[in-house]
């Protein structure tokens, strides 16, 4: 059974060197539990295992671990129900759901109940140690400078990324363009620093989304779109438990929200999101359009600008779009070289 788990050694960049952190691994297959335990111990984590969900919950209630990793489908219980109970009794524990089922379809309950910090396919468990170590590191470290905070944020974002959808290049471009737009909009230095942090971490919640939905080139069903939309809330949950990175929360929470009130209750000029998030929204969309996606070819600067400015004012903030126009293609290229 252990051949189902990766034998690749964990990356040396994902080694836990802080205070001891306990992980509880739950799977009805004892060989799976042992294999994961070996992998996690090799990066410096303490591991306890169980093959029975009821026993695992008793362990959690008696001595809450820092992390609980549970299989989805088990003969004696559901991983979703177990993690939902963990969320209630040990809310600070990082909760990871793993499965050989790529659709992560629970037989009882829903994924939302578990409030997971990651979904991990059993075919790709080599990433588990990095996801756990970097989320634990984000909770424990207290960097003093903006550069140190950004370095920590990049480690967390890289560990939680879905490479087929988001990579270092995308994060770097969007971060630099968010900085350039925010500066042109006249944001204060602290707001710009927060905008940069949010740009780095904006999609960290995608670690809780089923892989196949992020790489699909065709349309998603209503249920699938709703599931993908939960990544902003999940990202806020993950980063909200990392004190040094909480300044990123406004961008993470607001990066898919409409920039202005669409109800008619207030004027269209009343922003619903902070200006840092408004700058990020334009930078992110501009990068998506000019870099291309599986479902769309890359556009030129002029084509992207035309699409962004052609929509109603509720789509993108006018000040952020004006900043994009003011920078021009040369200014955006120059921002990447800073």
C-alpha cells in the first residue's frame, strides 16, 4: 500500500525547526498512516496515528494537536464529519482532508462543514509536508520588516499554490503591478505594503479547491463555481491565523468582490473594498488577460486596457483604471524591472 504515497524526499526548504508541533494522521489503512508519519517526521514534526475516527476525536479532545490530517472515506466514519468535530473542539488545529477521490465528494455532509486548510490528493501527497510546515511557520514567525514579511508570505503562497493555475511569475507580476497602481493612486506607504502582501497571498485559499476545477478549460457547473468561489474565504481563514500576515486580509477577502455598491443604496463612487484591493483587482485581471489562460489567448496591452475600461463602473474601480492608463505599457514594463 505504501507505493501509493510518494517516495520523493521532502524539500529542505520545508523543514520545521521551531517549537514541537504535533500532527494526528487518520486513515483506515495503517500502512498509509505509517507512510505519512515517516514523511512528516522527516521534516521535524511529531506524528501520532489512528485508523478509527472516534478514537482520533478522543485524542483531539484529550490533547488537541496542532494539525489533523484525515482521509475522506473510511468504513467507520467520514473525514468531513471528523474534521467538522475537530473544528468545533480544537478550532486552532490545521485541518487537512486527503482522498484518492479527485472529486472529494463526501458520502455524508459537505466540504464546507470541515472548514479545511487544505485538500490533498493521495496521488500528490509529496506536497503535504510543505503545506503543513509553511502554514505552521506562518502562525509562529514574527518578521520585523516588510521584506521579511514578504519573504514569509512567498513561502506560504508557494507551498499552497496550484502550479497549473498560479506560479511565482504570476505572483511577482501582480505584486509589482499592484505596487505601481497603488503608488499612482496616491496610497500611503503602509497601504502599499499591505497591498503587496495581499497580492502575494491572494490565492492561497486555492489549496482548499479541487485540483481539476482550476485546470479545466471548459465551463464549470453552478455548484463547481460556488466551490471555487470559496477560496477567498478559505484564504482569509488560513492567513487570519498568521499574525504577521493579517494585513493581507482586505485584499484576500475583497479580490473577487465588486469594487462598488450595485444595489443603488449609495452612489457608485462609494467603494465596497479598500483601495489596496481595488488596485490589486485591476493588476490581477490585467495579468490574466495579458498572460493568457487555458480558456483564453493572451491579449496585448491595448486590448486588455480596452476590455477593462469598457465595462460598467461596478466591474473595476475608475481610479485604479486611470492609474493603469497613466502608467501606460512602458510604465508597466518598467515596474517589472524594479
